[in-house]
C-alpha cells in the first residue's frame, strides 16, 4: 500500500508537466483596446477639471494669505483672529476637496476599467478553453518562460478584435 502511494506521489508531478501551460500579456492587450483609450481620456479630463478647481482654491488662499500678511499688524485683535480662522477654514476646505477628488478619481478609474478587465478575462478564458490549456499565466510576472509555454496574447487580441 505504501509503495502505491509513493508511486502515485512520484507520478503526480509528471502529470502536471504534461498539462499545457500558456502565457498572456494582458498589459499589451489592454493598451490596444479602444475602450481603454476612451476610459483613459475620461479619467484625464476629470483629473484636469479637478486640477483647475484646486488651482482656483489655491490661488484664493494665496491671495487672502498675502492680504492678511500685509494688513495683519494694523488689524485689531478680534479681526486678525477672524481672518486667521478664515484662512484656516479655506486651507481645510482645500485639503478636504483634494482628498475627495483623489477618492473620486480612484473610484471612477475602477468603474471605467473593471468592465475592460472583465472583457479581457473572459476572452482569455475562451481562448484557454479553445486551446485546451491547464494554466494561463501573466507573461510580465514570469521570471522565466520556457520554450514549451504557449503565448496566447495574439489569439486573445484576435478574440477581442484587436490588431
């Protein structure tokens, strides 16, 4: 009985080696997709809008800060304190806006790219099934790809209609 299990354990790696292993470069595929170009443009447009909004807030803060520095010595204490508080409020609003905009950009990026990634994953699965692959791995993450590994990148691109 022990000999049987020992033989089974020794044969297991050989059976795994007989499986078809393939690689695919998803970065190359996604970079060629029209959906990725459109999503990137939307994201860049939103980032530019946020940059302009933040620049406006920053300019307002800088102007008020300069005015305050010029007038500070001539102001009575309660007005000086009120203006300092106003500057702190503007700075707090700026920081909160910056954080909110960063979070919004990240959420929007996930919304835009999730369907693209799913579409690629579905195409990889279809090609893997058609090619009877046991494993498909990301090409860019492999330390070494032997001559027996099949590169399915071009077939996945063809499945997606990408040249």
